C-alpha cells in the first residue's frame, strides 16, 4: 500500500487535513477520557444511584459512582463537580465552593 500523501498537489490539502484531523481526534480522545462539570445541584436521588441533575445536565449514577462529601453534604442548592469519563460513566460527584459555580 502506497503513501496516500504522495499524490499530486491538488490532493495535498486533503492529505494535510486528514493528517491534522487524525492528530486532533487522537489528542481529543486522550483529553476527553476524563473531564469535569460544575453546576448547582438541582435534584438528586435518595441514595447514590439514579439521576442527578447538576446545572443544566442530568447524570446517571450507578454503584461505581463515588461521592465526596469532605467539604459538606451534597444537598440541593450546593455547587457540585462531576468528574466523568468520555462516556459519562461517573467517577465522582463532589461538593465544591460556590465560587466554582459562580466565577
């Protein structure tokens, strides 16, 4: 199989785009493996598992979800951070200072 980039100049732009696109996709995948989201806790289940509404997003927590209440209880009205991976499988829900939700 030959190098697809070793083509006439009119294909150079496409080749560069594909190469850069591949780099961006790979970089994006690495960076997106984990992320975090801050928002006001609007609603939560009685226990851990179930639907959590934080800011304008809803998150489905399961038995693998970890709560961090070191800075106080996760009750409606507080600022919360959700740390998640690229498929929104929640790793941790943590209370944060209000300044994180209202910078």
